C-alpha cells in the first residue's frame, strides 16, 4: 500500500489515543469505586 | 417589585464606570505600565519582522495583537481591584444588579482601551510608516469604536468568570483569545483597508465593520444574560 | 467469587454495568469490522488512492467530536434552564466535553495527515478547519474551568455558562474566517477538487465507522459520567469525614479538661 505510513499512522493515532484514554479513565474509576459505598452509586 | 427604574440603572452604571476610571486616574497603571508595555510589544514585533516593507504591510495586525495582549493585562487589573477587598461582593450586597456592574465595568474598560489604541496607532505610524489617507478616516474611526466595544464586553465577561479564582492569570488568555479572534481578523482587515497597506480599497473595509458590530451585539446580549449567574454564588 | 464479602469488606461495584458491557462489546466489534473494511476490503479511491482509507477513521471521529460538544451544549442549557439545577446534567456535559476533546484531537491529527496526502499541506486556513481548531481550544479552556474548584454548583454554573458562550463564539469565528478567506482567494492552496466519489463498499465502510464510533462514544460517556459521580461523592464525603474528625477532636479536647 502506498502512503502506508500515513494510513497506518492515522489508525494508530485514533485507536491508540482512544484506548489509552479509556484505560486510564476506567482504571481510575475502579480505584475511586472502591472508596465509595454502593449507596452513592445510582446505577447499582 | 421594587425594581429600580431604567434611569436609576443607567445612573448606577455610570457611577461604576466613573469609579473604575477614578481608580485608574489615581493609580495611573494604564499610563505608567500598560501603555509602555503595549508600545514595547510593537517594537519587539518590529525586531521579529526585521523588514521595513513587511513591517509596513503587517502594521495593522501588529496594532491589534498588541491591543489584545494589553487587554488581558487590563482585564486582570480591573478585576484584581474588585477582588482585593471583596468590593464585588459589597456591590452585590448593596443591591447593585450584576447587569449594571457588567455594563459599568465594560464602559470603563472601553474608555481605557480606546486611549491605548490611539497611542498604539500613533506608535505604529511612527515605527512602521504606513501612510494615512483622508478617505480612510471614517473607516478607521468606525473600526476603533466597534472593536473597542467588542473587546471591552468580552474582556469584562471573561474577567468576571475568572475573578477571584486561583490560577486565573494563566486561564484568562486561553479563554479570551479564541473568542476575540473574529475581532483580530475583522479589525485588522478594516484598518488595512483604511490605510491601504495591502492595496485594499476603503470600500472593502466596511463589511468588516458589519462583522465587528454583530460581534459586539452578540457579546453585549451574552454578557447581559450571563454575568449575573457568573458572579452570583 | 471476587464479589463475596470477606473479612468485613462489603462488595463494591465499579462503573461497569450490563449496559456498558453491551455497548463496549458492540463498539469493539464495530471497530474490528471498521479496521477490516477500512484497511483491507474497501478499494482505493480513483483520485485519492490509498489515502482515502484515512477517511474511515477521520470522518467518524469528527462526527463524534461534534456530537459530544453538541451534547455538552444541550446538557449545559438543561442545567441552567431546569429549576432543579440537577448535577446530572452538569456531569453529562463534563463527561461529554472531555470525550469530545479526545476525539477532536485525533480528528485534527488524522485530518493533517490526510491533508498532507491529498492537498500537499498539513494545514490550510479554511473556515471549517479553523473553526474546528478553535472549538478544540475553547473546550480545552472549558475543561480547565471545570477543574477550578469551588462548590459543585459553582463549577456547574460557571462551566454551563462557558459552554453557552462557546455556542455564541464558534459561529462568529467560522463566519469571520470565511469572510476573510473569500477576500483572499489568491492565497488558497492548490488542491484536488471535490470529495472522493464513494462507491457502495466505501460508503458501507464509512457507515460502519460512524456506527462503531457512536457506540464507542456512548460507552465512554457512561463510564466517564459515573466516574464523575464517584469523584463528586468522594469530595462531599471527604468534607463530611473531615468535619466529623474535627468535631471529635474538639470534643476530646473539651472533655479532657
């Protein structure tokens, strides 16, 4: 594929960025969730 | 309802503007610090551009860039004065409508900005030597009035938003600069037409006055509505 | 199992529920499908050739960014207009803005890469591009304002007003850049005219991308919104705990005399 660097690079930026954000955000949410009683979680 | 009449509100607005201007006249911060700073910015731009022809061509933009930097300094100053001894809270406790505070402060800021822009304009003429032409004077005057109003309204609104908060010095530019970008574009193009620096005709400048007027009207309405909720805690 | 109470520790739930599991799984499937179609199955474009593959991630991320900022604006308006002033709207606005900034960031990067291939430059002063960049910066400022501190309702009101002012600002920026560029036609870059002609499979790949990214957005927003509930609860709880501690201390000192 011509311009493979640009094309693959775009996919890496997009999915890498989203994955990195999701991983940090959800692991932080898990840490917070351990310190909060279930009564304060409207979704449970 | 004991809603103060329009006349009283106008009177209070003027009283607040007069108070801010009196603070400036006593402290002379604008005269002794902000104006020298803004002229210095122009000189530094001159160093950065380092070409007489280009400097003459971009002089209108440099005037407005220097104005924007000074606007930030002035907004911070005008709200630091209020936050220092809880003056804003005292005004609210005294029953002054936030809309009145907004317009009063914006008026005082507009007067100071107007003075600063005249000095900057004169300095740019001296430093970068663009030629004045009689046919462009009305356009320059119109640009001066509508851009000053727009900048003062936006500055007051965002100054109120960040007033009395830690770290506002760094936050204010991030919030204000994207918003005033249309003023920078419009006022620069209008002054270019007024001076003819890029070969533009005077008539090409008038659409920009329309844009600047719309901008001013939008933030006049936005500020009138939003300033109350912002400073009311 | 892991959730069984042990040693007096009550079981706790994290921000995942059945709904997020469903959305997360569907989003993952959609992304896998999109990568397969975007990189392998769909053909190269006649004019844009292979670079058209960037479109399948660029356009959906731009769509999600606009969607996210739209949700922020609507949720902010609802916070301000509803008499209940529910913090739920504020948290939805905040969660959506953060995800919008993420997607807008990747949109700008992929847009520059695509622009370099199809226009020959990373950036052009086009009205849509410029106002998109301003939208990005405006929402960076919005997120900074959310972190300023104060009470939760102060935060909510301040940021909601800021989001409303953003709604005022962006059309003005867009219009002023458009007027500016239309007067300076000579400065526009030579570009390949027109958008790519999309045939069936390309259109389908783009459609898959839009669905996958929307699911991804919903999944992220649910998690982020719940994480904000936890942050707010901890903040309120932390204040309560500190007060109780302080009172106990004062009582102890008073009782000692």
